[in-house]
C-alpha cells in the first residue's frame, strides 16, 4: 500500500514533479519585492514572524493560491494572515491603511 502524494507532499513541494519545459529568465527585483524581502528579514530579526512560520503560512495558502500568486505576493499574503492570527491588526484595519497609503500616491488624501 502506497501513501498518497497529498500525505507526503505539501502544496508547494513540487520538486521532482513533471512541470514541462520552462525558460529561466533573470530579472532585477522590483522595488516592492526588495521591500518585501527586507520586511521578512526585519520581522524575523524582531522575532515577529520566523522563517518556519512563513514557510507554514505559504503552505497554508493551498495549491490553488500558490500556483496563482507570484513568489513575493505569497509572502505578503502570508505575512498578513499571520498578523491577523496574532491579532496585530484586523483585515479591516489593514484595508483602511492600504486605502490611506494609496490615497497618498494618487493625491486624494485631504
């Protein structure tokens, strides 16, 4: 009796699976991606979110979101989910802050 893949493989564990051909393209990180990486480092340094929590958080997104979201977007969603779980802020508070920040860049802030 063999163990099904869903027991032995987590959603982002794709090593060894047939993915078909792909072309590796090097590109510089976008500024927001650099900030995301810096945020991950600071959260880890300050003992807010560690590497293991981040890994588990990405896995918790499930196969569908992992396949759909680019690498750093997975991190951002994971950081938000962990922050909600740890009661640092609520989804509504995050949405309000995002609206406020967006308004600064579009000139809509009074």
